[in-house]
């Protein structure tokens, strides 16, 4: 009987122990996370939110900070600014900059949003923050006439990186003039720590004049409708984050870019030349991709990219729809300083001569359509020579024979071969490099030898002699043959 | 002899007093706008509406004209006006209740006046504020063409004028944009009050479809307006729908109309 009682007691304590273990297992599996709902988190305290001008962001939020009430004071300013050298544009801005000031809050925070429309502004404005769950993202509640201030409040119930923009009619024009920015809603506990954080936002601009046309440029409605921008830039103007305004980092640091795309129209293929994104928070949400070269950022969307910089250099930020980068301004810079790492990147190790088989360097393929038709007369020779010129020579020496200053010597009224057409023949069959003087101007370049037949050379030199203000004359295929075998007439280098 | 003098002096005084007590000549030049057909921007159908003929003031009402009004009507002076009729920025750029000062050139348009004050002035001169359709009807005229609203170049020109709207102290009226009717500055100087300014866009979010009013509601892509690419019209209509009757804005003035 004593034994039975003992075993019962043991069974009981065992069951309790089992129950406790099971309970623990359940809570461990749960992790406590699914209990957290930012929509229900109560806020404590109240303070003014720190806003920053691009390319800077406010400091990361203390991971232990409870949800709080933040007051955001955002002023709309219409102001004239520089798009690029010699070109000004009337920007409509949140907080005086394009993109507008960066807002940083935490999920669970309550934001009291004050939108102030400066009394000197001409237009009514409002704001739609993509972080807001509610009518119009706040647009209806924040519709503000000049000289007025509106207030509304929202709770940040989803973490992520969100665009905000003006939504007053005509919406496309308000956005096209620069009324966009980013608001970061940090998850509870914050994002992984990095050494540097920067704020970059792409936008497309539509001006009456073409890219680079000087003066004050008004907004062009037709181009905006056709989605044909003149400028595609980071942070509101050409060179806003390049040259002296480049972003900076040191070798070994981790860099995070909060990248937005205000549009209004274009999608961005965001890439940093010479770097690979270690982490990409796709579309500014929770999902992370790794080892990404180029990430798509939708118009009205954003992404967060993290990468470690391992070697020094200037790393170019681009929209890889490449004509936008090199011809419309979608180009920024990240300058990284520090020690080299030759294993990761050596730089150029050597540059040596490469000789194709046959021993002749600097040759180009022969002119198109070289049927060996013989010229019957000087006039015919000139006509056939004209075809050679058009197909081969005019690309450099130009259709008017005037060449290009400092690069390609003129053939028009040329004193180079005026007294000795053999010099022209020699340049064509042997090539010509080194310093020469033509019509008083010094050229120091290299013309490749051309693979033309004797007939073709005779034709084109005769054409030259009788055009472009030159004195006239005729050259025969035999003459060409002679020059070919006797070598370069003018060795250059004078 | 003395009696004659007394009579003469009395007559003189009587005439003088009647001149002083009656409404001073307003010096408003009224331009006749003949009746006609017009396609308002917010039309439900593509049918035009008929606008009856009316007179419109050739320019916006100026600081000096409004000064005469407040001198005769003290309850519309800055220090005396009821807050229900105008917010605190009413005539803030004037030097005092009855003096203009350097920020208010006499011939510049009067601004920072509420809809109530503007309406009262127009009543005082025997008229009223224009309806939106009347205002737009006159505003659709370019320099040489009666109705230039369908001209893309006109809409672009207007957008560019809006980008350059001047700041206080404002330039004089009647010196810049003169349209086909001979009416000045319908564009390019200040925004203007209308009698029914808030009747069209009910929603303050320019993208949503309203339930109450099926007319204009949206930016490009809306189906309630005739021409979604007419950005200059959107800009004006947005401006009007952001206002409340007691607002006093630095770039908002008015002109008056008179029925025939």
C-alpha cells in the first residue's frame, strides 16, 4: 500500500512536470510575437519628431523605447531651385527640399501630423502618407489652403519604408514638381544596426525645354502625360548626391540606403556600380533578398538596401535604364575611403600591346561594297571616290571635310597634302600617328591604316583633291602601289 | 446781400453734404459680356450651358477702392469685423484700419479679404460676386480669342503664369494680361472669389469619387470633367475647393459683376 501511494505521488508530480514542460514548449513555439499587435499598443509620452533633410536620416530609434505620440510639423514651400547648371525650376516641396524631410517613427507610434501651407504659396496642398491606414492616406484630412495649417492623427500599424506625396489636383503635377518623401516605420526593436544610413529618392522631371536648355524651365504637361522626362535625378536635381555632395563611407563599414521613387511615372532599376547589395528589403517590406545587383523600385514605392563596402573607390548610384543615368541625370556617388584590398579588387595590373596575326596594327575592315570596278575617267574616279569617302572617311573627317577640332584634321583646303598627294595616300595605306600640323593647328592622334585597294585609294584621294576647296589633281592606282611599297611618307612626330 | 450769401453758402453746404453722404463714384469700369454658350470644366454631358449677358469689372477691386468701402462701412474694418465673417489675417498687410501703407499700393488688387467682405463690397457697388461659370466664361478668353479653352497652348500658358504669381506688395491691376473682352488680369495676378466657389469639388482628396456630387472629382483619369489634361483648370478648381468663406489669403482677391 505504501508503494502504491508513493507511485501515485510520483505520477502526480510527473504529470505536473509534464504539463509544465508542455506549457513552456507552447509558449516557446509561440515566441510571444503573434501576441504583439502595434494597433493595440498604448502610447506613453509625447514629443516633437525630428525631421531631417536629405540625404540624412534621423538617428535610429532606441529599441527599448515604448510606443509614443510624435508631433510632426511639416511645412509646404514653393520655391525656385537649381535643376542643373544654368537651369532653374519651381519646386513644390515638403519642408524645403526634394525629396521632402525624412520622417522616422516606430510601429505603434501615434503621429499627430501638422501640415502647414506657407502664406506666400500659390496653391493648395495636402499629403498622402503610404504608412497611413485611413481615407486617402490622410489627403482629405490635410487639404490646406495657403496661409493655413491642418491637423490629423494616425497610428503606424505596419512597419516598413513608405512614400508620402501630395495628392491635390492635378496630382501628377504636384508630384512632378517634387512633392514626395519617405517615412520609415521601424519594427519594434528596430532594424539591424549599420554604420551609415542615407536617404536617396529618385524622381522624373518634365520641362518645357529639353535637358540642359538654359533658363527657368516651367513644368510641361504634355511631356508628363507622354511619360517622356527631360531629367531623371536623385534627390531633386542633377548632381545632388555627386561630386562634392557625394555620400561617404569608410572601408569595412556597412551602408544602408533608404531608396524611394517618387515617380511620378518611371520605375527605377536601382544599382550601385561596383557593389552588390548584401540585403534588399524588397519594396520596403519584411521580405529580404540577398546578393542582388539591381533592384526594382516602383513609382510610389521604396526599398532598403544594405551592403558592406570592402574596397575604396567611387561607387556610382544609377537607374540602370542607362540613358537616364548618363543623359538625364540619374547618377549619384558613394565615395569610400580607406585601405585597398588587392585580392578583392586589384585595379589594372598591366596594359600591353596586342598584335593580331599578320603583323599590321591599326587596321580597319575595308569600305563596304568594294567591287573592283575600274574608273574609266577622272570624273568617274571622283564619283567612286566620293562613295568611299561617304562610307569610310566622313565618319571622322565629317561630310564637309572640316574634321573635328583637336581630334580629326581637316581635309578641306588642307595644307598637309596640298603639295604632295603622296602624304594623303600614305596616311590611308600606312596609317598616320604622332604630331602633325594642318592649317596651323596641331593634331596628335592615330589614324588607322585602311584596308582599301589601290583603285579605291586612288579614287578617294582624287575625290579629296577635287573637293573641299583643294587645288585639284589626280592620283593613279600605280602611284598608290608605289607609296604602299616604299613605306610611310610622313613619319609624324614633328 | 448778407441773405444772398447765406443762401449761397447753404446751397453750397447742401450740395457738398449730399456728395459726401452718398456713395462716392466707385470708378469701376464695367465691361459688357454678351450672352453665349459655354462648356464648363465640370460638365456632366458634353452639352454647353447658356450664360446670360452681364457686366464685369475690368480689373480686380483695388486697395484704394476697398479703402473707400471700409471708410464708409466701419463694421468691415480690420479691428471691427466679426470673426465669423473673416479670420484673423483679414487685411493684415494694410498699415491700419483706414490707411494702406507700403505693402498695399492703391492700384494693386485688394487681397486677404474673406468671401463675406468681398460679397459685401460688391453689394455696396450695386453688383455681386460672379458665379464660377460666369468667371470661367470670361477667363476662357485669351488675348485674341473668345474661347481658348480648347487650345492646349492656352492651358500651358496659364500653368506657366500660375507658377509665377507675384508676392506682396502686388503689382497694379490693368497693366498685364488683357483678354479678348478687354478684361484685365483674369490670370496671372491673384486668385479670385466667386459666389459659388465651393459648389463643385466636394471632396478634399482630389482622387476620390464623391457620392454627393457626381461632377468634378479627380486628377487626370477622372471621368466627370470634359478635359482631364486641362491642368490649369484643375489648379483653379483645387484652389477654390480648399477655401472656406471666412478665409483671407495673400493671393486671393475678387472682382464684381452686375446683372444687366
